C-alpha cells in the first residue's frame, strides 16, 4: 500500500511538472522512470523485509525441483538386477587366495577357456595386441590381451593374459553376466607360465590406469561364492 501511494505521488508530480511541456516530456519521463523504480526499491526495504524473509524462493525452488525429479527417476532405477557368475567357464579350473604382491586372483585353466563377464555392465577397456617385451617388462603391458568392464554394481572387473578377445567386445558395449568377453591364455608376462586368467576387482578410475585396474580388493571370497551360485557383491 505504501509503495502504491509513493507511485501515485511520483506519477502525480511528474504529470504536474511535465504538463504542457510537449515533445521533450517523452524523453524526460523515460529518464524519470528508472529513477522511479530505484525509488521504490529504496523505499521498499522498510515494508518488504517481512515479505522478503518468507520469500526465500532459493530454498523453496530446489524443493520444488527435487519433488519433481523423483517421479522420472524410479523407472530407470528399477530394471537393474544384479547377478554374478564365476568368470571362467571350462574345466580343470584352479585358484587360491594367494597372489604375489597385490590383491588379485590367478585362475589357472586350459588355454581357450571362456572368460565371461562376472556381472552385467559396460566394457571399459580392451587390448587385443600383446605388446609385452621381456627386455623392458613395462608394467602397463604385463597383462597382454585383456578386457575390463564396469559392472552395474559400480566395480571394475578385469581379466588378462587372454589368447583372444571375443568378437564385438569393444569399449562402450553393454554385456550381461555370463557373456563371453574373451578366451584365456598366457599373453603378456604370463608367457612361459601355466596359462591362467589374471582376475582383478577395482574402483573404476580411467581405462588405462593399469596400477588400479589390475586389482585392488581380494577377489577370492567372491569367486568362491559365485562358483557356488551365491549372490555376493563386492
Ligand atoms: Zn595375476
């Protein structure tokens, strides 16, 4: 009400002052308009504070958007059902809790056994060329042919020393639990050792992060559970 009164006063004053001024009045009134708005803003702090405090639209706005968001989210969240399978399909499979100097498991098996996705996810890393050179023994090449996926559970699963990568397995491709990713072998620094799948579980960093990718948590307990058909997630 006060603001309205002020506006009336300003308008009344303007019409009085500008009465009979002709064409110049337009430019004067245009200049005086911004001043009027400033005047309102200046005078407003007194009556407005009470209105401004409940106004904190910043707080009410996020609440509005967050109440809107939950509606579309559930449909995308529901379809993911996690299943786990043992990552090697074949016969004469042997593995132990032991792994030399970092957490991983070497699953010994005949060359050509199927390396399968332990759970559903997206292919993250693929190497189809064995670049390992015993003379230089570069750590990033020690795995030889390898595939890593990021599981729907958020963990990265890595298998290396493969003899071949399965057709169609490329970064970005979606795979289901039990889908063949490659075939076991002894590429990389497993050359000359009994053929095995080096199996690592790690946080998903970058695809080329070999130091993390090779394994961060001991997979042995999970492998045993999956072999028994139990659902145990890292
Ligand atoms: Zn290993």
